[in-house]
């Protein structure tokens, strides 16, 4: 494809990204996530409808967008949270989902409905944490105990499938793949020592002076980190989302060890990710959606849409029965059943293997799109329909100092350093449940 055609395609994609927040604001009723507008916009301009753009022209930028999505998800994730009770509960819920998925995939395979049962079964256990975070944050659903459980469930729903993809869904031997994962993990751990190695006063002065204006040294360092781990993961034959997730976790360590303006860095990452690359990824995903295959067998898509809720969502009703009130357990059911980015990656793997039926691939992606459209909306509606419960603002017993939180309807404390109690294991911007509207997805 020549440069002119590629630029023309990029113009169309950029136009969809720019119009998405306007369309979202003009639509009546509950606010639709911009992700949905991106996807439908991609379908509209894609080769299956108007044919205004091709995915091949923007594939590299779309892959960077996928990387940014998981970079930001990894940055939000505090690994210590997985060792606490929310992490243990989330792991238990995912294991139940995995067992159900094995039975469902085996039954569908025996019935001749699917052929590539491993990617399909694994797709039913995923959760789109990176996609959900902006939606839930905009609706103040990430504070208190419920927020910790959401982070843990979303992290497990991304991290466990990513590891399985990297080890078992590879054309290399499982032992080599496992060794590759270990080596990439060791590299990520080694990179966390960079702030310590650059702790000299002269280096810190350079970082402080060059983190804003034209130098943007911290943002450029974050980009280098992302590209390095993406390239290393790809070189080892691993899925690039693993490298992106690790890059986000390493970046979190850098931000909290170095003497840098963390808030400024977070705003920059949001601006670059949500402002440029992530919309292109979702629009590209919509462009690749085969509407003819879905229209030929719509029941297949609806079946996968229901299975996402049954396999990934329903275990939350059991796992959190002693942790959360009934309404929040139902909210968690719909939150954990929301998926898309990893599902797209699994569909690509199945198609590369030449085993996954085209109808199955289209139905899975279509089910993922529906899950992003419907399930978070139901969870948000349930959240808005009931007043806050004590569990919404629960403070762990180990944090007695945070006994006096400001009234929810008093906006002034947020201008005084956010004095409300922060949930254990989450950075300040996660605990507050707020993000600038400019990066709302």
C-alpha cells in the first residue's frame, strides 16, 4: 500500500476518533462508552460496509494502541493486591470460570459447533480491565472494598489468560515458551532497578528539569520501556500484550521510586494513549468485524454473548457471597463478563492456526463488542439506582487513621489533597475514582 493511500485511511480513522466524544454527548439516555462508538465507527468505515479504509494501513499504530491499553492496565495494577484477599478471591473465581469453560468448549466441540476449542474456551474466561477502567472510573465505581475486588478480578481475568496464551498457544514447545515467559519476567524485574541505578543527583536533576516542555524525558522513557518489552515479547514468540502489561507494572515501579511528577506523567500517558493510539486500536477492531458472517448466523454470536456472562460472570455470585452485598455481586457479574481486547487476540491466534471457523471468529468478536456495549451499562445502571452502602466506603481495619471521610456530596475536600480514605493497594487516582473527562472512554 502506498503512502498516499495509507494517509487517506488514517485521516478517516482519525475523523471517527475525533467525532466519537461528540456523538457520545449527543446521544440520548445513559452515556454510551466511547469504545462502542469507536467500534461501530470502525464497522461503518471498514471494508464490509462503506470501504473507506483498510486495516492494513493502520495495523502498526493499532498494535501500539493495544500495547498502550495494557500498559495503562498494568500501571493501574498493584501486584501486592493479588496477594491479599481480593486477589485470592479473584483467582478462585477465575479457576471456576476455567473449569466451566472446559466443559462448555468440550460440549460445543463434540456438537461440531466449534473446532478450535482452546482459544474459544480461554476467550470465555477473559475480562477487559483496560476497557472497563475508564467506564467505571467515570461512574465512581472504583472506591472502597468494591473497587479493590474489581481491580483484582479484572487483573486476574487479563493476567492468567495472557500467561496461558504465552505458554500454551504458541507454535514453540511449551518448555521453551515457559522459559521465554520467565526470561521476559526477569527482564521486567531488572528494569525496575533503573531508578536505583540512576539515583545520582545529577541524573535526578536532569529528569526533573526535562520532564516537561520540549524534553518530555519521562514520557519518552515510558515509550522506550513499552517498545522494548513489546519487541522482546514478540522476539520470544510471546503475545505482545504480556510485554505491554509488564511494561505498565514496571512503569508503576519507576513512578513511585523516582523523584518525578507522577500526576503529570499519568496525565501525559492518558493523553497519548486515550488521545491517539487506543482509539485507533478499537476502530481497527471494528473495521475487521465481518458483518456478513454474523448476519448469516446471528444465533452463534448471541450464544457466545450469553456464555461470557455464564462462564466468566456468574462465578462472582458465588465467590463474593460473603464479601459483597447482593447488588454489588450482580454488578461484579456483569463487570467480569465484559471482554474484547484479549478476545480479539485469541481470534487472531485461532485464525492463524487455520482451525477456527470464520463464523466462530466473527461471532466471538461480535459477542465481545456486545459485552462492552451492554454489560458495563447494566452494572453502571445498578450502581446508580441504589444509594452507597457501607461496603462502598469500607476501610480496612489496619487503617484506623482514615475514620473521617468527607461527605460524598462535598466537592471541596478533593481540592485539598483528596482526604477521603484510600483503598489498600491502590494509588491515589484509583482510590479517588476520578479521571479527567478529557480521557473518558
